[in-house]
């Protein structure tokens, strides 16, 4: 019986039929691969020869339909005439001849191939990777090829080592490819699908994409085809897939037929197919030429070695002469030291770069000429160079005749006991670096000062208290500005003394103990404060506040200070003191900015003092208004009592109508601040009766026509009495117009409807209701029900209908509340 052997290959593919230059680069690798495959195939052939052969069972199958990816070189791809070609096409045609079963092979875009296979249009699908989702639909053959799946990315991208590195990138993939399942399983869903691998590489050529995941064989083929091989890099394989052949779930007979058919193909036949598409590795002419050159080179080297010993001495002598000439031309100092730091030799040095003449240095130690710190630095470098047997770098300065010179030196070992120092003058570079550092420091200082001024300005805007403002200015200047001590003192105009009001910094506790600074002692800070100009001083001019304080300042190394007067017009009322540890820290720009800040502080203090004066004035005015209101209240109450005496029969009427009027107003939604004018109006509603004869007011019977004429004058009299009192102008409507009727039949003006002011219409109801429910000289009080009936009957005649309804609701509510 014949038993077929299945050959399983792990693919690491480089395309055949590429440029000769690329073939030469991979010839060596292919030679090794070829040798390995030859040994493997020989072993398999030997094994196959020893095994019995079996017959093939077609299981009644006469033809099958096979679908696969149409764009997966070298396994399957289109030729120039539109025919499918490749390793799998050759294998399936050989399978067809071996089994006698006709095979229809269709190549489709992979997504379309998966779709039509799932719809039942084909019997077998090839070039498919196994995954759990596909295992639900298909039964799979054993794997026949390992396929590495890396990620390819443009050469200007780096850092792609693992799948999590793809987050944030859009990954190009082939529709239906197993790479989609892999990405989703790793939490990535930002990808774009293309119908084929070639479409992906074409998109990369058009720079539509910069990163894609693709099986390695077609990726390298298409990158070479489109001349993108040097433009892209690949990661290590993210996973290794395996090619299978698959049939619909449960079709075990077909799957067995397919696998048995491929086992009929011999190893030599598999090798022939692979050789056709991968090429036959040969010992190339280039390799032969390189081998010949190598042998000739070895022979030449042997010949040259015999001459080397003869010419070496001459070369050394010539080289020594060249080095001496080089040393003589070098601008650097070259010195040889022993392990103890003694000067052994000075091959080259300009005398101006040495601390002494060469003849004075030879045999002496560096300790005899260099400063202790510099000598110690040289000793350490010499020991390190000898111990580690490698060069080390140092920088140092030497006090030479023409000034202090900076050097950069390399100390290299000559042997285990000697070193050579090559030192170059870098004074110019050091000076430029120091100038640059100074410029950067000044820039940082100005930026810090600008931030300080900005925060001070914000504090000035939100300040509400003079002392708090001064303290916040000191806090900001010390914390943000970095000044070690800041304080503000104010002038006592009587004693001519300066007393600290706000302090911040390292000496604030000591400054608090200062006695008054005498401004009449003629000292510099005193004169600056009195004259109102900026004063700057160094350490020896530090203001003599107090001997102990001056000693403390010296201890704190406060080297200088600046004083800015705080003034209002021509009057100086204080000063801002700012200290520093540097001797000359205050540049003109800094002085200008701090002067502007001092002016802003002066302005804010003037503004706060003006606000305080205004607040005090307003408080006094408010107090005067309160006193005036009390006086008005007392006057109005006096008028009301006088009116009560004048109207003996209606005693208490004015106070009752006031309370009822206020309750009515609240019922209608009046605000509390509106009630005062209503109260005064109700209290003075009959003030005009003060000039009406008491015989008419207190007459027990009905008034005749002449008496009514006099009585009707009291609203006009009230108007004349009150019209010129501004305090009561909002209360005038009630005394003047509360006898007007809604229908226009009232007095004194005969007004009607809403032309009558609201307060007068409201009070008309209140006044009549109180009159009806109170005893009169000419009648007793009506009952509440009768009074309400009369009020209701006059709605729309004497009273505003809407107000009447609201008034009746108020009375009813109060009556219910009054019941036990």
C-alpha cells in the first residue's frame, strides 16, 4: 500500500524574480535554507520508501469547487494575462491529477471569498486561518504553513513593539482577515478595511495610511513591487497564523478526501513546486569571487607581515618627527605627568599658557605651582585615567600673568605610570557662557518681577483696607519677588517718625521691635523719605534703624536696599523698603518697575483713604437722615394726636385705619419698603380737618349744605399743608384724593376709575369700613355684616370693584382668624 507524506513548511519568504541586487543580498540565506530543506526532503523520501503505499478512496466525489484569496503571492496571485498562479495553484492541479477529481479554482477578494463560502457556493476554502468564530462554520484540515503576521509602519515612526502600542493609530487591514479578530480581541477597534493586501500597499504608496497589519509573504512581495521596501519597517510578528483548508461544518468525508489527496503528493513534488516559486539557491559568482579575494588577501597579508618588521622602525621615526611638528604647531598645552603628578615632559606649550617656564616645571609637582583645589582636581584625574586606562575630562582655571585663564583638558593614559594632558584655552567660551547665564538670569529676574507686579496689581484691585493692602504688598514682594526683606512704614506727621506697619521676610520679627525711625536725623533714608525721591544704598549705607537690627541684617547678608516714597500729591506719608542679598541687585529696569508699583500703592492708599472719608461722610449723612426721619415721625405723630383732640368723637380712628391700610397693602402684595408712605398717608388722611371748625366736625346731627361745603374743603386744605414737604410727597395721594369716587361723583377733583391713584382708592375702602363699624355722634356703629353689605353695594360706584373684592376677602379672613 502507498502512504503519502505531507510536507509542512514554515514560510520566511523573499519573492522570486526581483532585481538582481536584492537576490545577491539574500543568496547566502537561501543557500542555508536550501541545504536544510534538501536534508529534510531526503529524510522524508527515505521514510516514504520504507512505508507501504495505500490506495486512494474518492468516496464518490467527482468534482469540487475551491475558493481562495486571489492576492497572496507567492501562494496565489494573478499573472499578466489574468490567470491565477502560485504555489497553491500548482499544488491543487497536482492534487487533481493524483486524485482524478476535477477541481474548479476561483480566486476572490478575501472578504468576498469568505462571504460566498458561507453562502454555500464553494466546497473548500483555502488560505484560511483558524479562529473560534470560523470553527463554528467550518471543519479545518491540519495546518500546512506557518505565516508570520507583523505590523508594518513608515520608517519615521518608532515605538511599535507590542499590540498595545497600536492604540491611537488607524490600522489598515484586509476585509475578513484574521487580523481583525486579533485586534478586536486585544481591545483595538480603530482600523480601516481594504479588499486586498495589494490595495493596502497601494494606499500606503499614496500616503493614505502609515501603518498596516499584513501576513509577511504578500507584504514583502508588494512592498518590493511598489518600491516601498526601504520606506517601511516591520515589527516582530504579533502572532503566527497557520494556513488551513476548510469545508463546511460536518462534511467530514470531503475533508478526509482533500487531506488524503494532498498526502499523495510526494516530498520531491512539494520541493519542486517550492523551488519553482522561491528559486534554486546557487553558489553565486559573487560568492566565488569573494572567496577568491579572501584567499588572495590572506596570502598578501602573510607577505606583507614579513616586510612590516623592516619598515616599522622607519615609520615610527617618521611618525615621531611628525608628532613633534604637530605638537609645535598646536595651540594647546601638552604635558606629560607621572602617577604622582610630577612634570615629566612638555612636548608643546605656549609659555603664556603655563604657570611657569618649562625648565622650572620639569621634575616638580603640580602641588608646587597650582592652587590646592586645582592641584587636587589634577591628582584625581591622573589617578582615574591610570586606574581605568581611559581618558577623562576636567575644566579648571589658572591665574596667569595676563589674567585668570580657563582650560578644558583631556588626561589620557600613556602606560600604567604616565599620562598626557592636552589643555585648550576656553576662556572666550567661558566668558560667553557666563554672559549668557547672566543674561538668562536677568531675564528670569525680570519675568519674576513682572509676575510680582501683576499679582500686586491684582491685590490692589481687590483691596478694601489700607493696612491689609500694605501687608499683602509685602507678602507678594517677598514670596513671589524673592526679596528677603520688605517692609512699609508710615510717617507720623506730628513726631516726624517712621513706624513699620507691614513687614514680610526673614527679619520680620526683628523689624517689629524697631522704635520710630527719626526722619530729622539727616540720614540718607530719612532725607529720601522727606524729599520724596527713590534712594538706593549698599551694605555700608544700610539704614541705622537700631544697632542690633543692623547686625542682624549683616548676619543675613542683606547687601543693599532700595527705598520708594509713598506720597499723596506733595505729601509723603510713608516709604517702601526692599532689601537684597546682592551688592548691586537693582537694575534701572527693576527700579523703574518697582517705582511704578510704589506709585500704584500710593494711589491705592489715597483711594482707600478717600473711600474711608466718603464712608464716614455717608455714615454721618445716614445718621442725619435717621434723625430727620425720627423728627418727621414725631411731627406726624404730633399732628395725628392734635387731630385726635380736634375730632373727639372719632378718637382712635386714624390709628385703626393705619393698621388696616397696612394689612390691606400686604394683602395686595406691596413690599415692606413701600408701606411707609402708605402709613404716613393713612395717619394724615384727615389732616385738612385741623382748620375745619370743631362745631362742624363734632356736630351730632347731619350737616347742612353750607357745612358740607366747608367740610369738603379739607382734602384741599391737606394738599396745601403737605405739598411742599418732600418727605411726604409720596404720601399726599391719600389725604388729597381719598374722597374721590370710582364713578367720578366724589371730591375735590371729580376723578374717576383708575385715574384715581391706587393708594387713594385703597384707603377709600379702609376709611369707609372703619367709619361704618365705629360709633358716630349721629348714629351707632353698624354690624360687621351690615358694613360689608354696604361696602359690597358701593362696588363700582364709590369703590374700585377689583379692590373691593380683595378688601372683602381680607375682612372675611380676619374674621375667621378672630373666631375662637
